[in-house]
C-alpha cells in the first residue's frame, strides 16, 4: 500500500489532489507532493524523519504536530535571497510547486550533525541557566564566548536583500467576529449570520472546517467534512458574512480590537505572484473592531512527557489522525499509542484502517471502558492498561517503546518494562483549550479539574465556545457554538436564530486521567531526557532543577528554563511544564498558575504590520507650493520636521558646482548688499479668533498683547509651565478679535496642540478658536536693501517707510494676487514677508524674479537664513535653546510681562530659586581668537583648559558659522553667568586634541543698533 | 553560598544536578528589620545587595508583591549605556557602567553584559548638533564616545539603509563602544542571590498595603502578611511609585505609562550592535538567543495594564523596517508592555521624602535598566548614611520646587 515515490503516502484518502503533483526541495533534495499537502505532510509522505536539529543539544527532531503548535519543523523558506522567510512552520505552509525549504540548524547537515555529537557529550553540563553560572572567567573572554553562543543559537536567518512584496492594512467593523472555523465556529457564525449580524469568520488553516476535516464522526449520516462544506456554502452566500481563510487572529487587544493576519499568497509562492501585471499583496492585516468576539479556537492536544519523547517518530495522537485522514499519509508502519484518554484511540483506529500495524495501545487508566476502547479491542488491537510508554528507543527514528505499569499518584514505575518494537509512538495526555487570545486581554484563565485544562477568563464582549471552552464531544460542540453565535447576534442587537442541530451518533467516552510527565524507573534527574518544550530543549529535569534552585513562580521557571519562549510560545509544552513544576513544588496546577500569553498567537511578518507605511510613505513629505521651482533651480534640501526646505542653492561657477560654503557666502552677501528671497512657507501659522483671543495670547505668551493694534505685529515667546522657552514667533493683529500666530517650522503641530490643551482643559471659559493655516498660505521673504524697490514694482500697497513701518502688516495685491505683507525681519535687513494663498504662490514668486533680476534678486535657503539671523543674535528655538533655557537666559527680559494681570504659562516657574540663579547658562556671542576658526556647534566650553578630566563644563556652542560680511567665524553660545562675563576668554577642548580660545561678546555681531531693518 | 564556575558545572553534572542549592531562601517575615526595601526588581535587589555587602547592613527585607524581577526588569530591552548629556545624569549612569563592567564577577552570576556598542543615530542637522554636543560633553566627563558620519555608521552596520533614499537619511551617529546589552533576568536573580547570601530576606508574594507612620517618621509597613517594622524604608517600585507615595500621604510628579517592546523570532546573528534612533523612532538589538529586541516610545495615555496600544507597535515596526528594509520578511514573535514612571524632566528621583526615614527611588521612566547597579549602589549608600549619596543628591524631589531640573528630553528624547 505504498505510493511510487512517496513511501508513506496512502493509496487513497485525504483531501489532496492526486492529479496535481508538486515538486519541492528540502535541504537541496527534490521531492514530490500533492496539491492540498502542507510541507509537513509532504515531508512525512516522503519518509523524511529528521527535519531539524534542536537548539541547545542539537538532537535530531522530526514532525510532531499538524498545526500551529508544531515546535520542531521550523524551516527556512525561499528560493532567492530577497524571498527568504525564516522560521516557517512546515505544518502551516501549504505546498506549492517549486517550494524550496531548508532546515534552520544542523552542520554540516541535519542528518549528520557535528554539533549533535557535542550536544550528546556535553548535554549533561547544560542544565537550565548554565550560562549564568559560567563563562565568567576571565572577564575579558565573555565577548568571545558570546560570539560562539550567538552562533549556535537562533533558528533561521534574515534575508539580506529588501523585501519585494507589499502589504495592506484593512480596517473592519463587525457585529460578531468568530475566530476559528471548526465545528463550534461554523455553528456560531451560521446562527449569528442567520440572525442578521454582520459576521467575520476567520480561520488560520488553508481550508475552513477545523477538526471536521479529519473527523471520524458522521453528521446527519454524512461525513463531518460534508456538513462543514454545506455550512461554508451557506456562509459564502450571505452578504453579511466575510469569510477569511488563511487568516490568523494574532492579537486580542482592549475593547474587542482584534488583529487578523491574512496570508494571501504564501500558499502560491515565496514572492507574491503577479496578477494582471501587478504584484499581488502578500498579506493583509485586518484591524477589526468587533461588537462581540466568539472564540472558537479549539484545543491543542498535550503530548505525554516521557524519556526520549523527542526522537523522530514521536507524534501527537491527533496529528497522526490528521495526517492519515486529511493528507493520506501514514507517518510510519508500526504504531504504539500512549494515552490518558479515550479520544486519542481514534489515532489507532485510523492507523489500523490505513492498513498499518498498531502494535499496542498503552492506556494509563486501569479500566478504560469507553466505546472507542471496545472498538479497538474488537479490531484485535492489544490494549495495555494502567501503563504508559516510559521511554522511546532510537536515535534518528523511533525503534521501540518501553512500556511499563505506572503508579500515577506515587509517580513511579511499578513492575518490569516491556519493550515493543515500533517506528512510531503517538501520545496524548489530554487537551488544552486554546486560550491564548483571551489571555492577551489580561484575563487570567481558570483551571477546570473536570477537563484537566485552563479555560479562558472573563472578557467583556467575548464568549469562548467548543474546544476553546473545554467542550469536546462533537454534538455538544455544535450545539454550544450555535447557542453562543445566537447570543452574540442578540447582544449586538440582532435576532436570535440558532441553527438546526445535525444528528450525531454520540460516542460514550470514559473519563480521562491526569497524566503529564510519565514516571521513569530512574529519577527525573537521572532518567534519559524527557522533553517538555521541544523547541527550547527544556526537559522535565530542567524544570525540577529550577524549582530546586528556588525558582518557584511559574514566571521564574519559564524564564530560567526558557520554557515557552520559542516561536510556538509553549503551545505544546506549557501545561506539562506547569504540571511538572506543580509536582516538584507539591502544589496544584491552578496554584502554580499560567504564564501570560502575549500577542502574537503565531508570528506575524513585520511587513504586514508595517503595511504601506514604509519607504516613501513612512512619513509624509511636505512640500511648499514653490517646491518645483526650487528643484528646477538646483536646491539642496534639508529635512525640517516633515518639510523639505531648500538648504542652499548651489550655482555652477566656472563649470564647477559651488560648495555649500561658497553658495552660502554668495547668498549672504546678496541679502546684505542687494536683495534675497526665502521660501518661508513652512513656518507654522495658526489663525486665532474669538472675543477672548487677545486674552488667550496674553496667557500663553510671556509678553503683553492687550495693546497690539490692528495692523501691527509683535514677536512673542512661549514657555512651558516649567518656565523654559518652547517656541517663538510673530503674531499679527488682523482684527480686534482676530490674530495670526506664526510658529517655528518644527514646532507648528506641537504649538497647535499646546493651545488646544490649555484651552480645553484649563480655560474652557475663554471664547477662542484655533485653525491651522500653515498650508493655506505661502510665505515669501523678500529682504535686503533693495527689497522695497523690488516689491514696489509689483504691489499696490504703499510701502512708504513712515506709513508702513517695521512690525506693521498691510493688505493689498502683489503681482495682482491678494496678499498680506508683513514688515518683519529675520535677517536684520529691510524685509517684507509676502503671504498669498498657496495656490497662487508660483506666479507671484516668478513675478518677483522677473522684476528682481535688475536688483540682483537671489534665492537663499535655510543655511543662509541661519547665518544671517545668527549675525543678528536672533535665536532659533531648538538650536540655541534646549528646553532648559528661560527668556531671561536669552537676555529677553523685555519680552516678559511680569506685571500682567492674569498669570501666564511659565510665570510661576520663572520665580523659582533655580530660575533666578545668577550663574545660569546665558546666551552670549563668541568671537574665536583666530578669526579663521569656525567653532564646532556643540563644542563644550571650559574656563580652564588645563584641568584634568572630568572637566567643569560651563556651556556650549549653539550656533556657529563663517560670516562673509565679517570675514570671520563667529558663534552663539550659552555660558554660565555669561551676561556678566563680557570680554572673558573661554576655551573649547576638541576631540582632535586642539583647544580653541574665544572671547565672550554680545550676541549681536552685525548692525547692533538695528538700523538696517528700519530704513 | 555555592560558588558558580565552569568547574562547578562539571562537578554537578556528575551528580546529575541533584545538589544545586537554592539561589535564595523563601523566609518567613521577621517582626522588625533595620531596613525594608519595597520592590523586588533589579534596583531594589541591587540596593539590598549593596546595603549588605558595602555597608554591612544585613538585617534587611525586600518586599515584593509578585515575583522577583517581575516588573520592568523582566520587560525592558536591556540596553546599557552612559552617554547622557548632563553632568548629573552622566555621572550617575557612568557610575552604573563601571559597576556593570565587573558585575558578573562581583555577584558570581553571569549577567552577560555584552559591550557591543550603542549607536544613537542622527537624521537631521539638529540631531547632529545635539550629538556633537553630547559626545563632547561625554568626552570631557571621561565617558567614551565618538561621532561617526554616515559612512562610519554604514561600516559598523552594513545591513542598515544608510542611503540617501531613506525618508530621513542617516547623517551620522554617536557611538559608545563600552555600551551594550545585558541579560535582564540574570541581573535580578544575581543580585537576589547575592543579597540572600548576605542574609537579606527576600519576601515574595508580599504586598505592602500601607505605611506605619508615627510623628512624621516611618516605623514600618503594613502587608498582606502582617505588619513589618523598620525605621528606614526605601521604595523602589517603578510604575507603582505614585500609588505608594499616596499611601504615605504625598504626591510625586510622576506619570505611569505603558511602554511596549517586542521581539522577532530567533535568527542567526545579523546585528552586532545596538542601534537607536530618536528621530525615526525605534531601537533594536539582537539578543544572544537570536531575537531582534525592539522598542520605541511610551504610549501616550496613563495606565497600569502592562499592555499598550497596537498603533505604537505599528509605528515601532515602521521605524525598524525603514532603517532595516531587509527585516520586512522577518516575523514578530511576541509583544508586551511594562509600566514606566516618567518624570517631567525625564530624569529619576532618588530622594528623601516628607516622611522621615522613607526614601524613594523612582521615575526612571524608559531608561532604568541600564542604571540598575549605580542606582542600587547610590541608594544603598543613602539609606545606610541617612543622607543622599552625592551622585543621587541632584535627583532630589526638591528639584521640582526649586526648578533645578535636569532635562534629558532634549538629548535623550523619549527613547532611552
């Protein structure tokens, strides 16, 4: 009964398409499987026993399970470098033609692994936490030890090329989210949908149906899978139902927010195939907000923990059934089943029906008497009672099972063991409801002695049903699902419409017995290794050692042994581990408790979580309406907040592009000597209206606003409540109750939030409204001695120096476009800031250039802006300040209204002892003793250059440039007590060993009287 | 106390590991101790250890409501560095760094302190000014560090996207070679074992429900296991500090926020240093087990849930994939949250309080792990002497009255 090239493939049965053979490779060798296979079923069909090497001891490992709980069959997928996917579980990977997979560990290969020999020899020296107890001497060697530890750890490898695939996010809302499309989930979805609720049904597997797909049971006289098919047909026909196969609910967050990861192409190829010439979306993340959540996630079978239980050929009983019934694969020839319950007898019956030999069923119970037991005995299968497999024999594959009578309560082997020859051992220690998702919400699970498992804790708006709630008999599962679905519909305002229950031939099952770790003739510490967590090589002995060492909390046990830390997150081993810890600590399992399960249920591709928010969409790029012009004119750009601002405009001089230094020198001279133009659109602009607008300004700015007349502009400072400067800018009075505030480019959003925060939480009685208008207006700064002459050519505004004074603003037309023109200056030169509606900016800008040629109009960028303002001692918030600078530190006493009638933000803080301190760091100018030196921004200042390290640092350079007008370097700095240290020499010891000297001077280097901006 | 060594491992292997001693006892609370430490996390256990070892004060109880090292010690991303901007913080974190450098040997417990270096990336001109400033300050404070340009960064981390194509191209970084990561759980356990070895009682599953205060002086605590007396009580309870302060009758300027972290599945070695970016906003390292350990900023709201919101996870991974496009196909295994106690100036509080004999060590926000040895060392000194250690003095609670804040926001951002 063997298939040609697939020795373990049954000639019939399974939900595979035998007409569609698929070729795939594993560790470089070519194999054939069928459409409908998983990689795991195909490997088993081909008789591949060893799929990996274990993490710590390098032991050979085979496939254990058939689903998400698989700990061993973790492979590297990908036929090209960019398509690599590390750590794919073979049991969850659909086979496709050309699939290429490799084991993640094993050298030189998984079959003959050198580390395995070392693991065998040194395994005894690696108890849990051994690395905490050694590698300490000599101390200098740790980095070397660590290199080798790192090399031997890890599973798969990261790709080293960028991901060719794309990922989507979807936002979904539904009345009822049903997680899991097994019998409970299908029944719940059907009844909720019939009641009219909007239902999303998701299931992690390739095909919906869950346990119905490999069930022996009949529903309404038909195979269970047929009932599943008709239920799915009905669901698919309903408009209010969304079916999401291959979709795993990975995270259950507060307020019924659930994240679903839908894999759309991973069953087709390693890189998403093209459809209509476009790359398909590899996976989608559904961000679901559900009225009700129905948890129908089923249960995971627990393996028994016995010596040698990791040798390939040891499988879960349920997995054996799944491979036979769903995939037509019998993963061996001679089976021994070791069980604590009736349910697992199905594996032996399936095995027998597949024509393979069941050597024996070893039942831990003294007198099993359920129907399945009788059936097995009727088939002539030997049933050994009161016993268990105490040890699996074999190295690279099971060769036998040592079976002995056991005393469960006494935790010992009684009598002599018998060795049975076999190549497969299936085990079942009962079932654990899949409670992971409910645990994500913080709900503590509850232990139930009757089902020997934890059920989900209470979560508002969530109901668990079927196996997830400890209900296992098929008839009851469907009835429970139907009722829960109907209730969920009702809870979300829909009708209660439970389904007609199918008839099920009930199978009487006897009670299970609580068995987790199987005793061995030797003590746990001396017995051959009994594995609990296969992926992390955690053994029963390891857990016992941990508890002996005082690790009594289950969280400590987990962390000390690494139990449950793998990519399977302990789905297979955790309950067994808790039971073993409980035994060692002489406590009950509920007293020991569970660890907290965290998202994700199964691992999720980073890319899927990132969605489209990467590359050019990582953070939006903001451009001004003049951006195209800047590009055309060769601007280099600087990132300021999200904005792209022209940094400088290098020109080609004598066939060579200017350096930044040359360009900036040219731009600076143009502004000081003729006229320059800056795109200042990015400055934040907030339109403030309301009868209390003026009052509000007085409370958020340090200076006074009650007398600012319509048509006037004022510079203002804004402090945090700790008295430290947070932003600055001008605010113009547009009308009695109408102001336009400007902010720094980077601070715009923060200031807007700040104003709303104070308005909404502290002063809601004030009638004031804020609107961000940053993008609505384009701002062009025309500045330099020729600014008035240039602007006069294209505006109808009277620019007379006495009627349109410094710090005035006027409305009119510029180049025929309605404009607000502000006479403010950030260069110290005569300056006009022209604001026009952003869409009209380009013609205005171009008109300025048309007329500006004869005046030498020169575009300049942020670097020149920085130099010009620094020459004038004007600060940039965030560069010359850092959240620890008060207005007084900046010498701006004039901008503080201590006598304002209503307190303002920061006022109280400015009267604290530390803010009154004499030797605070204060803003000064620095003139380098060597004028050729441009001090480093961020250089630290000391008074005594000869002191030893640590040096007493007295301040630092905040801004520093070469000034083409002064033909020297100059800097702004903050220095302790600087305002009273004019003329002192300070020193700047640099990393290259040089120490620069500089003189403390006033911060204004050019035109100290401010004559030039008032012309 | 059993001494750990490679030789010892071999010896124990021969006796099937049957003779390992408990790493700490499970004692019954005494009626009275000289000092009570509330909070059995890394900082609290370190405090107890140094009290016993350096000051000979061994009649000490550490009272922990859950399990040792179960709070932020178990939840952080294990980064250790000392390249802080301000003198006060730099001195404290560098004190910790020096203790880290001999810690495994001192406590005879391998905390796997891996000095693989930390990069703090700069993506804007202002980032680079701040980096220059901080590295200059570090140098003059005797702390290692240098400023790298984009090419230097690329050489250290070839797999990072340092190209101009990035949304915020890497312009450079600060590089502290002595910085790195450590095994967080081992720090708690190693200090616990060390403290226990000196006779300190570690009382787990013991919750402080109130303070006994007589005439403005603390004389003990109420717990779910009865009253326990002590004239000196140090509270080291991170996210629950404001709750405890409330029990003692005063307020602390703290906000407790969720801080999340996540790990990928284990991978073969791919990233050999720690990379942090405040601007793109994420940080990443690879654990010895192979997981990429990833974090970013706090969730904006207050909470004690030890869980955060999903958008924070999304933003964090966006930042990581922006910096490392090759990680897009790597998969996220697990996320979790801790409760961080943040101060207005992003610096901790090590301080006396309005209640005599009651001290608080809290407010470490997102950056407490790296300070563990230094914090415990300085706090133990303060409890032993009845006055704050010179390194701890600037972090007094009085600074929120005087205004003498130590604002690390500017240089450190939210991500420590």
